[in-house]
C-alpha cells in the first residue's frame, strides 16, 4: 500500500500497523525478520500500564534539576513497577523523500506458560493509562488470553536450567587421553558397538517378548521417536567429549545428544541409531526444529528483541532513557543500580540508539515541543519536508481501532529530521560538510523533563530570569521546606531575602511541589554557607528546613517515594550516620545540570 503520510495521519494510520498476537506470532516473526534485514533503521515504541512520571506527586517526575543519574533512578522505578502491554517495531529505510516502512504492533502479556513461575509477577496499573487504552479500543480480554508472553535473557537461562532438553554438542579438538580416559573409552566403545550390532541384527531374529525385555534391560535399548537409542551416563564434561569422540569414530549412522541435569551439568550422552544418510539428515533437522520451537516457546516476544539486537541497525525512539529502562528490565535483565552500569549493559545488546527527542534540539524551536504530535505539527507548519510512505502490508488482525501508531509518528519525525538536517548513515570525511553522520547523535540519552512553574492565587505567574540555559553545579543547589503550602515562589523568595544575609546573594527559586522548593545560588559557596549555618544550630527561621543535593540523590537511590518531597527528605535526613553527610553536597559527587527559568511546573494542574 502506498500513501502519503498526510493521508495516513488523516486516517489515524488505520490498518497501517500490523497487529500481532499469539495466534499469528509465528508467521509475523518470519515477516519482520525479513523486513529487519532489508531496513536501515528500526523505530520502537511501547504502551505501558502506567508511568512514574505521570504520578500526582510532581517531584517524582524527571525535572530540570535532575542529573542524568537521578533521571535514570526515576526511570528505573517506573520500569520496575509497571508493565508493557504493547510493543511496536517499525523497520524502515529512507530514500530521499520516500520512506519504506513495515510497522508491527505486538500485544504482550507476561504469562507463565512453562509452569516455571516466570515471568508472572505483580505489576502496577494507573487508571488514567488503562482508561486511555480503553478509549482507543484496546481489547483487554484479547491481551490477557492471546497476548504474547516472554522471558528475559536472565529468565531464559534459569528456565533452561530447570527444564533442560537433550541437545547436539560440538566435538572439541583431540587431546591426549590419560590411562583412566583410555579405560573409559574402551568400555564405552565396546558397549556402543555391541548395542549397535544387536540393533541391526534384531530384525532378522524372531525373539520372544522375554528376550526382547532382557535385551532392553542389558543393552539399555530405548527409542528416540521411532529410532533405537541408548544412554551413556557421564559425570563430567571431559567424559562427554570422550563419548562424543568414540561415537564419531564408530560410525556415521550414530547421532549423539547431550542430556543435561536440571542444574545444567551433563547427565548422559544419548546415542541415536539412524537407518541411512537421509534418515540421519532428517533426524538432525528434527532436532534443530525441536530446539527452535523450544527456544521460541521460552523466549516468546523476546525473539523480536533478539532479532533487533542481532541486526545492529540504529534504533530510533522518543525519550530513550525511559523506554530502554523498560526494555532492559523486561527483556534483558534486572536494571543495575547506576546509570553507568545500565549504559554499559545496554550497549552490549543495542550499540546504536538514537533519541529523536535529542535530535529535535538541533532545530531550536522544537525544544519547546512537549510531545510527538506537537513536534510534528510544528514541523508541518514551519518547514516543507515532504515524506511519502510506502507500507507493504496491512493489518491482518482487525481491531476496533488501530494500535501502535506512535511508532509511525516516530518514523515520520525521524525521516523529516533526517532530511531537514541532512544526516547520513555513513561517517563523513572532514571536508564533506553537506551531511552530518548519524553516529554523532547515537547513544545520547536526554530525558524529557517536566517543567517548573509556580502557582498564583488565580492564575499562573511565570518567572523569567533569562531565556538561555545556564549550567549550574549541584553544589549550588539546596532544597527548602517548612513554609507551608499556601505561598507562591515569588512570595517565598521575597520572604527569604529578609531572614538571612546569605539570601542577599543572587539566587533563583522554584517550587518542586506545593510544600518544597529548590534554590539555585549563582554565587559559588553560598549554598554551602547556608547549609553550614543550619548544621551549626543557628535558626534562620523557626519552621524552615534545608537539605543539599546529596539528600535528594539519597531519596531517589533509596526509593523514599513519599507523596511530598519534604517528607522524603525528612526520611533521608533521619537515616543514622547519613544525616550530616546528606545535609550538604559532596564535592566528590557533584554534577552539573542545565537550569532554564522558562521551564516551569504548573502546580494548578496537579
């Protein structure tokens, strides 16, 4: 199907995104594998059961005062608590103004299909998210009963340990056997040869049932499907290799399979006798198919994640920090405690990730856009960047309304920016300035901030210091509370100027929530001076309390997610042995943030 993106938007991308559930997952997997191989980029988007950033407690959202580390900790708590119900993947290529896209939307549900206790677990839901999904026609019954389950890579390893299956095993290079090895090999060789000879000759002898039973007992004669087999017990990897080497030397009509214990250690080598070369090829093919089916059953939707990972194609998303904490948590492994560990772990699986939210910052006015529709609307009004979409398939699972269309919005936005900024997927030589390499924008995670704004009595009053971002060290930031919840930021700032000389310094103040404010001092050392005054016991005001940035970091690291930030800071300061350290910022751990007084929180909307 060919259609311009304008026509697709008018139709709400109806039937453009292929809906995939458990019933059509296997066939869709083969299709998307081909499309991924043919694509240049892969866009991803997801639908969650909730979002910590949407909490009624405004301070829990990612704020302009948050360092990348703190923003990661807030994203981490969302990924740990909420679940994915939909995951859209769109492999696409850009050829001038034409975009060849193949969008898929996978419906997910974490179901314990293997009876292993994984991945079923409790997760949180926010009513606003579920209501929004219901309004879009989301079928919750279909999700629960026909949603695709999955295991993360860590869970898959545990599942294979608990439910091992026989597998073919490569034969290592030859080695010099010891005396014990030679005795073991001789005994095993004699046993296998005797069993093999008896299997080939038994059809010509009319044995009774008693003789057949004795033969089975003595020789270990069993069946693998319809083929005869026998088990050789082993107690080490070395004995496995010795057995495999013996089987390989005895005859080409034997196929060895390693049978593991539940702990993963080898328990036996199962030797299967085939009747011909064609039968051996058929057996090996059957074994591979059984292994593939087992792997697919265990991995479920994560097979798609692995396809994306193996492709090594650039992955395009919007607000990558938030999306990829979910991806890591659900499909790879539990999230590590720090941002640096998270980035190292993530790059091993996805080496090239591009956040279109970061790319938008190359177009100045787009920095103010708060979401995908607003960004696309601005581009449409201000720039002529024609994009023609070609979508080779239509949805074959019809729902009342189409889902996963956000992935097409991301693809559209990236394609427009790709042409507008003259990007190239190839690294350019220094003298080739007409294009910029896509690599210059990969693996840069800038979280989407919630802005600051104070509340007035009847209307919002926006405080503006200047229109440019200013870099500020976290050493110059303090949190203040105890002033009640019926005061505006401007009133509080005026009040502070009269209670202590330190507030005669140049500073800016914003409300983080209704009962706690953040103060940024522009004079170096002012914040530390104020905190030392508080530590000395001098009261600048009978009710006011202060904490440095380290207390805020401690709150986020420890998961002290109280409804109000003041309560969380109180809990952090109450920690024994940490109270003194947390009241001031640590120079060793200080970081920089970018403060922009145009970024506001509208407290009246909370």
